[in-house]
């Protein structure tokens, strides 16, 4: 399974809650700090728009904005099944 990519900022409480939740489920992920201009540009190209809310997470082909546990569970199951 390709690791989910979490676009985050250092002070985002919801980002840290998401990462803690993924850690508790032993799911590996990658974080990218969008306060860095090069990362923000990369994210904009990858997603097709500028990120205005964090966390924004890319799981497979799916983008999840915010920390929506049901959406994460569904997306993770979909990626595992593929």
C-alpha cells in the first residue's frame, strides 16, 4: 500500500490528532509541511488547487480534507483492497 500523504502545518492540532490516530492503527504515512513554499507548490500541482485547509490528505486517488475518521477508514480499506 502506498503511504498516505498528509499536507500539514507545524501548529495544526487536527493534523497531530490525525497522525496520532494513524499511529494507533500502525498505518505508515508521509507528512509534508505546506508552510514551505516548494512543498506548497508541489501540493498544488499534485492536487490541482492550492491547499487552504489542513490536514489535507492524499490516499491513493482520494483527497480528504480535515480529520474525518469514517472517510479515512473507507479510503484506507479501498487502498488495501486494490
